[in-house]
């Protein structure tokens, strides 16, 4: 009987142990393995790109906290990817805008590295040089300049690299067919992705140069015309003035008052024409840059006496009186100036004063 009881007790213990282990396994599966499988499944779904998926674990243990942390991470990733997408869109739109502006620019635009090797060119760069894009991207910026301007080009490159900007007017580049093209060039250094690049903007100024040459030719013709006309007019006008002075002064006999008045009008108008011709000559010299000052110590009293002598006939003809008042300090009369130019200035002022002062 005792052996049977022992046997039955042993069987009961074994069965109870098996049941207990099975219940423990089920409990572990429910509490641990199931949650692990839920987390694993959620990770796979999120990993496939579905960042909206949310892992739900109803328990309030560590797995539940882990699921919440994972869901928060998924939300942050979603926001991060959204921001990246917006940034990528912004960058793409910016690049498209730059590309449109780059190719639509009215001038030729070249982008080169710090050694001057072309990295990028726009359509007008192809047009102004005659090269294809493929050819230009194998070239250095020095290769498109005329040989005579090579030293000037190297100097402007150094200036641009040092000062970050440089502008050069009327420099010649060589097209693929050897033709020379005058251009204005602005060069500036910019940074992109931590590297420095050089941007060259070239404008064809062939039309401007042609217009300038045309204007130069017109100015030359105008100068020749003024010179010829002035020389042709000066001699007869001076002859008329001298003869009128003889008549007005009565050297050939006394004349009637009305006749003298008439001759005085002719004399003043003749003198006005002479002054206009002198002004034309002066304006011409100024335009051509031929006016230079030869300074020396000049006494103003001497100059005014000389001008008074020159204007004596004009003053007398209009029955005017000239009164020269000297300063109390004689040293003020001595100045450094160009005597001839100063005489011209005061003569013109005196002539205007005589012209616009009523007779008598």
C-alpha cells in the first residue's frame, strides 16, 4: 500500500510540475514573447517606411514603455523625413531658379575653380566664344583671351582672388575662329560647400566701341570744321574791326552823330562774333584736353591795366567809365596763376559788363 501511495504521489508531482511549467510558459508567452513579437512586427512595419504605424501594448510594464518610446521615435523620424523632404524641395526649386537665371542671363557667365579652370558656363558664354560647352569645360580662363591682353588678364585674376572682386573695361577675348571680341568683365569670388569658386561675367561691348569710334570721328570732323571756319572768319572780322575804329575815331574825317552811332553798333556786334569764335576755340581745346596751366607769380594790377587797354574802344564807344579800385594791401595783388587764362576770364567778365551796361 505504501509503495502505491508513493507511486501515486510521484505521478501527481510529475503531472503537477508539467502543468505548472506549461502554465508558466503560457504566462511567459503572454507577458514577454507576445510583446516581443508585437515590437518586432512594429519595427518591421516602420522599417518598411510606414512611419504612421503605432505599436499598441495594453500592459503597463516595461514593454509598454518601450513601445511608447518606439512610437515617439517613429513620430520624430516622420517629422525629420518631412523636414528633409521640404528641404530637398526647396533646394531643388532653388537650383532650378538658379539654372533658369544662369542660362537666361543677358551676359556670358563662366564659373571656374581657383585655378581658373571652367566648371560651368551658360548659353551666352557659348555664343560669345564660339566654343561648345564640352570644349569650354576643358579650358582655362586664360585660353579665351587675346595674347596681347594675357598679362592684364593674369593681373585681374590675382586682384579678384585677393579682393574678392574685380572689374575690367574693354578687354579682348578670342573666339574659336580667332576673331577678337571687346568685352567688359566683372570677376567675383564666392563660396559653395566650403570651397571657393570664381564667377566671370562678360558683356560684349562691340557696339559701344563702334559708337565711341563714330563719335570720335564726328568730333574730329567738328574740330576741323571749327578750325577752318574760325581761321577763315578771324582775318576779315579783325579787318572790319580795325576799319570801324578808324571811322569812329574820325581819322578819315568827321562823321555825323547818327553815322557814328550806326558804326558803333556794327563794331560791337563784330566784336561779339570775334568773342564767340574765341569761345569756340577754347571749348574745343577743353574737349580735346589741350588746356594746360602754366602757373607763375602774376600781378593783378598789370592784368587789369592790360584788359582796360584791350577794352578801351568798347568802353569808349558806349560812353562808359571804368573805375579800378585797388586793395589797400598791395601784396594781395600778387598771386600764382596762368596769366593768359586769367586774362581770358576777366576779359570775358569785362566784355559782358560792357555789353549789358546801358550807354552813358
